[in-house]
C-alpha cells in the first residue's frame, strides 16, 4: 500500500492507532489467502482491492467527494443501494469484521452485544476506519435491537438516517417499507441536492442488478464438483463487493467467472466435503470460520448469509413508468430478503434446503455471531428441517477473537468425520 498518511490525517483519523490495524491486516491476509494453492489468476484484482482497501479506494472516494459527490455508509443489505446511486452518491458497505475495534466499541456499549455492532461503533469512536471518516451520512435500519440502539450512539458523531424495517411480511408491511424507501429518497435528495427521477432510478436498478448477476454467476460456478474456487476466495469477492466501484467490480467478477468457466472443463475430483455456511454476516476481515473449515478436508461452496446469497438473490424489476412503480419494485425485492429479524421467517429454512440440493452439499454449518439472538433462536427450526432431510448440521457460535479457534477446529474435524462415516446422527450442537 502506498503512503496515504496525509489523506488519513485530513480525514481526522487517529494515525497511530490506525498504524496498528494496517500492520495486522497484511499479515493475516498473507497467511490465510496467499498460502492457498492454485488460486485463479483473476483473484489478483481482489487481492489488490483488499491490499488497497484503506488506500487507493479511499483516495478514489475522496476525489469523488472533492468533485461534489456525497458518500453514504451502510450496514445492512436492506438499505437499497439503487437510491444512493440514483441520487448521484457513493455507497459503501461498512465492514466491522475485525476484533481490532471491539475494545473501543465496549467503551460505549455493553459487552454482551454482537461483535459486529461493537466493531462498527468502535470503528467510529476510534477514528480508525477511513470509510466511516469519509462518509457524509450513515444509513441505519431497525433490523435488530442492538443495531437500532447503537445508531443513537453513532448519531453523536455524525449524521445518521435510520430506516424502519417492518418485522413481518404482511401486505401492509410491504407498503410500510415502500414508504420508508420514499423517505430515504427525500433524505438522499436533501443530502446531495440531486433529484431522484424515474430515469436515474431505473439506471441504478439496472446497474445493481448487473452486480447481482455477476455474483450469482460466481455462485453458480461453485455448484460444480469440486468447486473451481475456494470458499475463502468467493467470500473475499463478496466482501470487496460492498466497498468497490460497482462497474469495476462487475467487470472483474465477470473476468474471474470467465476463467472459472474454463477451469471447470478440467476439474479433477478432490473428495473434499462440500459445506454450506448459513447464518450471520462475515464482514471483512472476518475469515475465521472459512479458514478453519478449508484448512481441513472440506470446501465451502455456498453461504446463506448477508455476505452471500442474501446479498444478491432476486433482482429488482424495472417495469413501470413512475417513481411509485419503481418504489413498489424495490420494496418487493428487499422485503424478500429472509433475515431472522422477521417473524415468521420460514422462507429462510426453505432457502437453506433448496441450496443444500442445488449446491449438492454434504453438510451445513450454522454460523452464529455471539449474542445475535434472532439467528440463535432460529437455529432450532433449521435443525428440525435439516434433520427431516437427513442433512448433517453443526452449530458454531463465536465472535471475532481467535481464542476459540482450536476448539472450533476440533468440532469441525469431528463433524467432517461424522459426515464421512455416514452416521445416522445428523446434528452436532
Ligand atoms: S443479518 Fe439481517 S440485520 Fe444483519 S445485515 Fe443481514 S439483513 Fe441486515
Ligand atoms: S449479526 Fe445479529 S445481532 Fe449482529 S447486527 Fe446482525 S442481526 Fe444484529
């Protein structure tokens, strides 16, 4: 990474503290990613994007700011990127996947909260995230109680707009979400001084759909046995998707898929167990579970998470001639994300079963960030449904620290052995 100290200093960052983060990331990335064998050539772009995550991309975003663009940070896949783009702003999905920020988060939040929430608040409080520092506004949502209340704290530091997500999926809830998107449009127009029109909104919908299609193409390629790309690499692609310039991301993801299409013509069987991860998001640089699983005799072939299928499944229709028509299309697509914040949320279990078949998985690992109650409670339903289908399941609850890595490794090892032996025991908690 080049020298960006002046830029970081202008962003009001705590440079000394940020240096500590910058030292740790390349080391972790090198030992987890660069030690993988036979990686696709086109992963070089994503390696570069990660290496420059606090450098070149931040410079680019700040150039856009100097040219009058606004930057908007988001935390959840419910916030419609299409509106941000139609208003001529830059959207960044803020990561919050590092243990580094937990200590600062705990200075202002209770300790018994999900690490994602503590990390995002810690990143702001410690002034060590250049995306946060570059953002003119944060867009929150009322998905879970922890996040909802944490935005009140972030608001003490910068402007925040919170969208009220309904937690049921009745007809009136679709209408409510449509109204929320309408309010969000007004707030974005106010922030940017640009009008959201049918024309620019349709264009933005098209663009985000193309991004979804590129990711879907990548995931479809993972349905091959063996997968032509590791789960770690596929996860990195999705993580970069939240931060990168969209056009460039689409181009590079499609180039990667072209290469993978060639690869699948000459795949040799590896005998590795095919694993699905389901549960809470894995924001960059959270590679903990993937690196443990793929360090053993297994490959992760699909993630039913917000850094996986929930991010890209389902496109937004561009049918209609009015903003109201497009709002309805947006509401329909986003309300179909099957997050555990909804009740009931049976469609998520159906998705898991569908993916287990489509991706031909040998077993499922339920990944739960500590203190995420909605996903933890939903485990039981998933367990019952998978037991009925005789699909092996392992429950892992963890945070960002490395303390339990050895224990998780032992449990995953036992799980893979169980799958291999064809034992009748389907679930391991
Ligand atoms: S798990 Fe739910 S609340 Fe969390 S990012 Fe995904 S959609 Fe948003
Ligand atoms: S993982 Fe769970 S507790 Fe954490 S932010 Fe997402 S929904 Fe909330």
